[in-house]
């Protein structure tokens, strides 16, 4: 092809010079390489390259762990002469897919370009080829049509050519079965995530490069904050890559902010800039970020209790587990930050507590993810949940959700109705905090809180069924009902499943006082919305009590309250405001068991509602 003839016609520039990067040329990279922590892995790399045959190395590790940095470390040692004589005067030339793509038009040209590069390396005898992201060269990139696996198989069999390659563990699992030569021709070296202190040393060296590129100053506090916050929230990623990404993004944000505000003096990236970047990226308010949320965690019971009424014992159980998990004191940090089983009658606050938890931990209900297991009753349930390969390949619901919301409260409903194939998957998530999806990727739930919700009425016989509301005179029945629920739950799900949870949280039937508090809370929300429009709403206690008595159904707990508050209070108010658009003070009253709305003449400036929010 013309492109091949054009490449070969460049007599002053070899094909390797056109498509590769000499890693031994950059003094900065060599300085960076000098602090690489993997001494044993580097020695393993040297030992393999020194061998007479089978002297090729495959480096495995997650994206961002430092595989390329380790090759830079080797390039530094070669340049300094601290290698065996067979490796001295060698050059490590990195070939990446992006450097090859501009020279090709189809897959045939792709193989020929790489053939010329391998042939030149064999002729020169002073080259070690490094294929960064080897999986890109064997059919996983560009729609799969760029596949040079046969050529690379032959290249790694050559006695006079040494090859280094790198890829992620996931990519290796995906391609190795169809490319067994990778296993046989290359010695694998696994790169582990560096410690926090080592990652800090690496980032403080990279800081100079970022400062020069962005034209700003990066404080030591910013480096520490990038490591700590990325470590806490980006648990599926590894250091130093994830912290470096956050730091780079913070630099870009500060440059744009400084340009728009025209602030005097040079821009500075500090800890607050890193916080803004992570907050924007995750959709979590700054005040909810881990290091700032200490006081909120101390008062978690009170804050949850403002939204969830009549379930003090359940709230206490949840708060205690969350505090341990959020301080990284858990014995299994890879597990979710709290694994709960909420069991109780309908309408007692199970879903409301999960919603309130999402608001307290992440600042928004957008971080509340619901999975209805009634959607997973067929034989394809496992594929729908985690994805699969083959005809009709699907991504899976969980991989899509985690890609968008890695920090969330998951609520799993109707688990007793799920297909039996779902059980082992859920057990693995609850016990280990991770599961392999249909594509072979490891899904991590370490940054989530898992809540399984079950209606106790579905677990008990007719004679055992409890209710969501109890009369004051029957309050002594609550403990007996709790015992019936607990016994029914253990009989239905079994010990192994229940042992997967940090806490089994049993919700009590609601008392009349609790029903009244819930009604008052819903009325307070109406008052808030009206006050934002400059309207003061007054609702006396007798109206609230009337609605609470109507809504406290024995069969539904407080589940019907919202509808009754709307029909008894909100709808009459809306009709009154349509008739009196200039009304600024509105009062609701109870007359003959009917709610009536009237206006109050008052020229004073409206004041905020005094009702407890």
C-alpha cells in the first residue's frame, strides 16, 4: 500500500523512530522512575530479560498503578549502566496504538507497519520493544479489526528480540484464552498498588510537571487531599493514578476559574480546589465529603430521626454501623459501607430510612438506587443483572449503575421473588463487596451502602401477620410482633443469607404518636413550599390529628398518609389560592370532620413558619 511505501521511503527516519518513544530520553521520567517502589518486580523484570529464551515480560495491574513507570525505572537503570552486560546499551522503545493509527488506513496496513517495526528491532539488536496496553494490538480496540496477534506471537518467539508488554488484569482475562501465546511466551509480573506514603512521594515529584504544564502552584495540602479523598471515594481505582487524575482536573478547574475572575497573582491549587473538583465529579456537596462529615456522623441518629419517626431502635442500629464503616475501621474495607436487611410491615419507614440515609451520606436522592427483584424472575435474570457475552450481549444493569453512581445507597426490594440464579450474585456482593460482571470486569461495591428491604407480611402466615399501626392500648403487642417477624424472617431466608448482613433491622409497627409526627412532618414540607412563595400557612394540631387518624391504617401503616395529606389539606389550599391569588396568609381549620381553608388579613411581613421541620 501507498502508506507503507511512504514510510519505507523515509531513509533518514526509521519506522521505529516514527511510531515509538524512547523512554530513556526524558530526564524527568528517569527522576520519576528513581522512586518506583517495586524493587522485587524490577528485579523479576531484569531476570526475565536476561534469559537466553522466553525473555519477554508481561506486566499486569489495574489502570493507574504504575506499570509504565516501572518500565521507566528499567530505562533509567539501563542508562546508568546498572544492569547485566547483555542489557547495556539497550533502548526501550514504547509503541502505543495512537502512534500507529495516523499511518494506517486498514487492518492490513496495521500488521505491515508492526512487521516493519519488529524487523527493524531485530536488525538493530539494541532495542527492547514495549507495547503499552497490549490488548489494543490483539483485536480489542477500534471495533476489533486491528489484530496483530499472529505477528506478536512470532515476535515473542525470537531469540534476538526482547519484548515488554503491559495490560490490566481485566484485559488479560478477556484475551488470554484466545491468545494462549501470551501465557506461554511471556513471563507475567503483577504490579501491586503502592502504599499511601509511596504514592505521596510519587505525586510530589509529578507536582512539578503539573505546575509547569498548567502555570500554577500546587500546595502539599492539595497532594495529600487528592490522595485521601480519591482513596476514600474512588475505591475501584488505584493509587497513584486516581489521585493524579483528580489533581490534574483540579489544576484545570483553577486555571479556568482564575481566567474568568481575573484574580491578581498566580493561581494556586490547594485542598479546597481538590474538594471542589471531587464534589463536582461525584455530585456530592462539599460539606458531605468524608473529612468534613465528622460532626454529621456524630449526630446521625438525630438527623435521620428528623425524617423517620417511631423507629429509634432501627435508626440506632444503622447509625452505629455507618460510623464504623465511614472511618475505615471495618475488618473488611472492600465490603460496602454498611449491609442492612430492613424487615417490617408495610408503611413503617423502611424505604424512608434508606432515602434519608442517601440524603445524609451523599446530599441527594439521586444517590438512591432502587433494584426491584420482580424484574429478575426469569431464567435470564443473572445476565440482566451483571451482563453477559455471546449473542445478544448485554451490558447488565449493575455495571451501568456503578459507572454513573459508584457512591450510592442501593435498595433491593422484593428479594423473595427473585430468580434463584440471583441469590449467589447477591451473596457475593453482600459478603465480599464485589462481583465479576459478564465481561470479566470486577465490579466493586466498596463505596456503596446496601439495603435489602422485605415486607414481613410476605414472610408470615395469616395468623402471624403483624400490622403497620397499633393502638395505644395495644402497645404491649409490639414486642410479640417483633419476635414473630424475626422468626418468620429466619425461617424464610435461612441462616447463611442472614449472616451476610451487618445488621438485621426489624421495624416496629407505628404508634398513634408516630403517625401524628409523620403527618406533621409532611405538613411542614407544604408550609416550606408555600413560604418560598411568600405565603404563610397555619395548620392547627386538631387538623393534623384528624389526618393522622384517617391515615394510620392498620393494614398500611403510614403508607397512605401522603395521599390523605394531599386530599385533605393540599387540594383545598390549591383551590383557595386559585380563587384568592393575592392571599398571603392562609389558615386551615376542621369543621364537622371537614377541612376548610380561609384567609387571614395581615399587613405585616410574612415570617418563617415556626413548625418543627
